[in-house]
C-alpha cells in the first residue's frame, strides 16, 4: 500500500472484486443506508496503457469498458466507484460501501471484510504468478566453435 492512501487502497480492492464479493460485503450490513444516487451507474470506455517490457515507454494497449457510480449518503458523505465491465449494481453497491468506509465509527466490520477480500485477491495473484513462473523458459545463445 506504499504511496497510496487507505481510501485508494480500498477503492482498488472494491474495483477488483466480483459482484458476489461486493454483495457479500453489503449483505453483512443490517440494511443499506439511505442514499441518493448523484450519478446513476453509467458505462463508458477508458484507454488502457501498457509499458514496453513492463517498465519502459507507455503505449496504448486498448480500451476497456468501465461502469461508474456516485452516491451521497444521508449524512452527506459521498461514495464513488469505478468497476470494469457493465455491472451497474456492483458499481452502486461499491459506491455505497466506499461512503460507509469513510465513516470512522461505522466502518469497522466493513474494513475487516475489505481486508479479507484484499488477502484473497493477493493470494490469487500469488498463485497466478507461481503458475506463470513454472512455465518460464530460459533461452541462451550457444557459441559454437569458440
């Protein structure tokens, strides 16, 4: 989490979560709080950038579909979300959860749920890295006649 704020960290976790995981987090609440939808879930595209060799010059890799939503909770706290894909319900629930996580007194159970989700996401990334590393082939040049 170095270089990021706690909010950036949980927004990234919510963005990577599946709809079922977001619904599970929201299901842990007694009820969804009253909220106004300031920007209804809307879908658009964003340009995804890549880097040559992973760290080199930037280039446009392609476009991705993203859904965003903005809500205002009853106390005026605003929640935002961006999620890959076209799932408006996921974007709305994630925005509500973002708003709730900003409330210091009420965020405890949600923060622990987000921490569990972060651990599962990290475990999945680690497993994918290990599987990829197992298929790595080292090529070398053999000099003949030297």
